[in-house]
């Protein structure tokens, strides 16, 4: 039954087990849903987890500076890294739908993803929904990427991301921040030049793999004429799903995933997507739950236990 979303009193594990992600085939068609926990597990049976829908918000102020966040150290996937303003997942089963179809993508409306963005901006950063109206978001394009969180959990990391990420830009005169410490450790406003400087290796800062791809592949022309990007269709590209592997430092994990998308790989290059194509008939294939085989220590480092 559909219900409103609430994060009150929930831990990171609670969210992982409660929130239902939107599962996708290679072409961003909705094929089912699964909880965030199972969706993000990297293991031999699904080396890159389950492909699902995500969004990345880039919120700019009136000076054209971008709001960055540093993810909280309590986060299970990619803790403590710097990234764009807000990145999360539209969900299924909510009172107000966050599920978009192909016609929503082609028109650029994607109201489901935009509703999810407003929900998470409030949850993570305390931003009042009235300060980020749905109609002010500009959907630009989609990014398909994957990354194992080996920098946090080691070479056998059981966690990672495998997403088709909807890129949303918005510019505001003012937002009032009230950070949720279980989600966000810090924030900063940066110009494009400041961002480039801070992403240099000598800065010592860690960055999310999805933000690294977006910043290096797309941000230059988008940011150079921000008003045009947000108010016109100059950079609107609903037809393309841009596909990139992560950098080498994020490859591997418990499923030992390697290069795929950069080689123009098809669904047959990913074990789970291959099963979907061969057996799913437009639906997500059923997989045995892995929750009981993923364990953590007192430092929030996770591993995949040997399967009997």
C-alpha cells in the first residue's frame, strides 16, 4: 500500500532495508523493485549489484556557486566523501509517485525524480521544499555508471553503486541549511575554478565516483553558461544514456567487477543484467537474499562472508 515517506528515528541500516529502489534494464525501463540493501550488494552472483535509478542534484546560488556536501562517516556506501549537493534514489511504493516513464524522460518533466530530490534535500540538508520548487529543476540527461566502494571496505567490498543517474540543475536566491548529521558531515559553496582546484590530488580530498565522472565529462560547458543551461534546452539530452565505468580505484569488490561500459559493453557484460535479458521477460529476475552474508565490524567496515 502506498504511504508517505518518513526518515524519523531511522538508522542507516533501517533506510537500507526499508526503502525500495526502482530496478532497471539496460535502457532505463522499470522492471521491478528491491530494497536498498539488496540492490547495493556486490557479490559473485551480481558483481555490480542491481541496476537502479538515482538522481544527482546540483544546486547553485545567485552567484553561480555550487553547493557541495561531504557525506557523513556513518553512511554505509561511500562515507566521508565530497560530492554534489544531493544524490539519492527515487523510490517505489510512496503516496506521491516517484516513478517516471519514458514519456516523462522525453518531455523532461520527470516529476517523480524531482519529487525525490525535494524529499532528500529536506531530509539531508534541511532545505524547505518551498525554497526549491519542483518547476525550478532542470533535468539535463542520464548517466549510467557503476563503482565498488573498495576505498572504504577494502578490495573485497560488498557494497557499491550501479545506477542510471538523472542529472538535475537548480539555481536559487537563498536556501537555509539545517544539516542532518547522520547524512551530511559538512557543506561548502564553490566556484568552478575552486572546484577544479579542490579536485586536484594534492588537495587530499576524497570525491564520490559519480561526481568525478560528471565533473570531468560534463560540468564545464554546463556551468560556463548556467542561466542558459537551466532556462533553455541547450544542454537537454533526453535521448542519450551516457555510459562510463568508474576509475580503476573503484573497480573490483566482492564480485571482482572490471571494465565493461567503457568498452561499449552490453547487458551481457553484467551477470545480473544478462539474467534479466535472458530470463526476465521485462521483469527483474528473483535472486536469493544476501543480507545474512554481509557483516560489519565496529569501525563500519563491511565484508561478504563465505557462502556455504
